[in-house]
C-alpha cells in the first residue's frame, strides 16, 4: 500500500511541476503579447502622426517590428504547447 501511495504522490508532484512550468511559460507568452500590442500601438501612432499612411519607411519599420514580435510569440506558443503535451 505504501509503495502505491508513494508512486501516486511522486506522479502528482511531477504533474504539479509540469503545470508550474507551463504557467511560467504562459506568463512569458502574455508578456510578449503585451509587448506586441505596445509595438502595434506605437506603429499606429506613427502612421497617424504622419498623416500619410502610405509612407514606405514607416510601413517598413512597423513591418519589421511586427515580424520580430510575431516570431517571438510563435516560438513561445510552440514551447508552451510542447511542454503541456
């Protein structure tokens, strides 16, 4: 009986650790989403400030920032999904 109880307890502790790790990764993911939102807001503000929403330089800066942040989020999503599985 004690052996079965210890095995169950160890399995529960391992699962708790996995869930805590996933929670930490989700926190990082949420931080990255917040950062992306801030970048998008800055791009939107720049576009509105110029009055010309077709300025190629501003659009390129916004595109590069968004691409980097999207890549970061995609990596974090994969890490979270891999850890939860």
